[in-house]
């Protein structure tokens, strides 16, 4: 956040349904005062959200030769909010070869964050010639 | 040919999967799980976002991850799975007619049945939005399946009606995939979604949330071209002068979920007001002995974690029913929702169980309130328990654990109601 002088930001706390509107006052990007919260979770959340807002990014990537076209993925850890757009652009070009195993690393370093993107679902090989779900599943 | 089984579970979403595993744990050896889709996990598989499992697993998972933990265990269990199998009918004496492309019609007879069919979304037709009938109008869940499973983006310029969690999640999802989300409309004066989703799905992407707004008219011949958006007052009257036309090619509807109970009704079960599912006792047993209901077919949950827990309650009930190890109370206790509460699950307490100390109740309040008490009173109107809450909203299900020891001997009714903090009132 580029705050070169005194500034006030409102951050909605997401820890409970109350959704406190926490006001963060800052000078040159340094927090000078936090008000408007009703519990300690609110201060911690607002401080973190002000300094370095991060999000887990859940999305999908294309699969080659899989029983489904897509595999759902997520960043293994939260990435900076500002990197989400770049991460989506990078993931648009990714193709994963089936079979895919849940937890498998799909991208090692997404958008220069040093954070991995991992599969969140296992995708088996396509069984188009032998498409008998029931035989396969009924033990 | 009629095949006989101990337990047949209808639906292999989170409720059906958890029920199957718990039933095996409770000692059943002949469990069949019927699922109409081609894979296990139900709607969780398209809910690729995180936020699942904090209660049940103590860690934050995506929908497919949550599902796969159960799927892995079910695959290693003795549970017999039939995919792509659609149940057509269940009779009151627990005969099931189903169909699949390999066996054709199949007939099963069960000692106990667990209904775990989930719910479905309300549509444009349920809202009766006037206008033309172009392509590009779909429920948020349908769009979610297109984008997350099939790999199609259903449109580029989107208006979303309804601020429930699916609507909010889909606003972010469409924005991430490059669509322009022009706004989320909510007819109520508050969002029915979680605060976290409002912040992370709308605010993060600069998507406006318009409270007390709805769609007034739909335009477009082949494809949706625009919608009229209009503000409403506190009594839902349309304020004509606020009408504004918004161009869009896609309208997503996130306007409520309906428990999918056609099979339940065909077998003679009545549906309860408020919850939209069949009335059940504390073991999630319906009015038909040996038939249980759990998950979103019973009540629409906002946390899958509670679905899993509820399914386990139903599975233990079914196992005990089959083993005939249950003792009925002399007098059933009817649970009634009182002031401020839309419904309470279970609807009654039927069994005597010395081993249990607490009976967990789920309830939904009728509007947001702060600093209240959930008060339980017996037939005579005496308060037997109360639970303070700093904040309650219709969008977040409340649960209370009622100690069995507090239930007065011989009472036939318990009433749950919302009372304001610090004010002693006498029930009504």
C-alpha cells in the first residue's frame, strides 16, 4: 500500500458475522492507530490486512488425457493479493498430464511468490474405451 | 429380482459418504451407496474454493479435498458403490427402484434407508422475473459446474441476483476467469452470505453489492442483452424511479436452495415448514421407522462440517435400528420454534439413551440480532436452559447442546425462542 502521508483505511474484519469496520490510521505506510474493532481478532486481522493482505487462490487448470477436463488447484499457502492476477495468467497456460494425485505440485513457484500450486482433487486417466463406472466402483 | 441389504443410502455427496463410513464403523456389513452422478462427492467437487473442514478436520480445505478424504475411506471400506444410478422410487416398506445404464431397472429392499439427496437451487421461474426468455440466465451452481468441472465460461458481462454464499463465490470465480461482474443484487437489507465471502469475493475485486435491489425485467432475444435493476423499500415495493438498465450477457441466480425431497414425498413423508425437509427425531429418523434423513435434504446447511456430523448421527441411528438396540421414551418430546426462530432440528426427541449427555440442536433465526439469548422452555413455560449469543444472523446456522439432564421428566414439549439480553420475559 502506497501511503506517503497520513491516511485512514477501513478494513472489514472477517472473523465473525459482526463484520466490524476497523479503521486503520497510518503515516507513511506505518500504522499509527487502530479503532472500531470489538475484539483482539479485529486488531490482528486489520494489522495483517493493512500490511500484507494475502489470499489462498483456488482455481482450475487443464488436464491432458484425464477423466475430466480440469483439475481444481490451490496455492499451498496464501499469496499476496496483488499477485493474484499474474498467478491466474500463468495458470491459464498450464497443462497437467493425467493421472493427477491430490496434493501433487502443479506449479512450483507461482507468479514469483515462491509458493507452490497443488492439485486438490485426484483425476484418473480417461477410460473412454472402457467406460464402466459401475464395474470399476462395485468392489 | 429383489436384492436385500441392511442399509441403502441415497446420494453420495458429503452426507451420504459420511453416513456410509459411520454405518460401517457402527457394525453394519451390508451397505449400498447409490449415486446418480458419475463420481462421488456430490456438489463438493465443484466447490473448488477453500473454507471447508475447519470444524470437522481442524484445517481449511477446498471442497474436493474435503470430499476426497471421505471418498478414499469409502473406497477402502466394504461399502458397495453404484454410480450413475438414479433412484426412481422408494416405497414406505423400503423397497427401492433405481435405474442405471448397465443393469437397467434394479430393485433393492433395505432394512434401513438414509435419505441424503441434498438440495437444488431456486430458479428464475420460482422468482417469476418478467421479460423475455433468452439464453444466459442460469443458477450460480450451474455456472459453477460449467466453469469448475466442464471448463466453460458461461458469459463475459455478468449480473448476479442474490448474495448468498454461492452467488458471492461465483462473483469472484467469474472475475478471476476474466468476466466483468457488474454487481451483486440483494433484495434483503443485509447479505445472507458470510462476511468473509463479502470481503474476499466482492470487495477484493471492486464488485458492488446493492442491497434492497432486484431484477425487474429481462431483455434479449437469443442471448441475454440487459436487465432492469430496481430498488425496493422495506416492504419490497419496487421504487420505479430507481430503475436502471444494465447491459449484460449473463444473469446468475443465487436465490436460495430447496431440499430435494421428491423421493421422500413419494414415499409418504410430509415436509416441515421452515426447514423444507421431513420432520425427524434426534437420530434424524423420519416419520417412517428405519428411514433417516441428513444433510441438505433435511435442512440447508451453510457448513459441510455439520452435514458430516449430522450424517453420522443418522448412520448410528440406522445401525441401532437394524440391531434393535433403541429404547423409546414413554412420551415423545415435540420441539417447537418460538419467537425469532424459523426452525429447529430435530423436530422431536423420541428415544431414551442413558449413554448420551447432550442433544445437539440446529436452528435458524429469522433476522439478524445482537446480544440475545436462545431460551428453551418446557410445556409449563419454565426456562430450562439458555444460551447467550453476541450475534446471530439467518445466514449462519446456530447450534446449541442441550444437556439431557435438564429435560424435565414427563414434559411433552420444548420451545426454543430468542429473547433479548437482560430482559426477563415469560415465554410469549
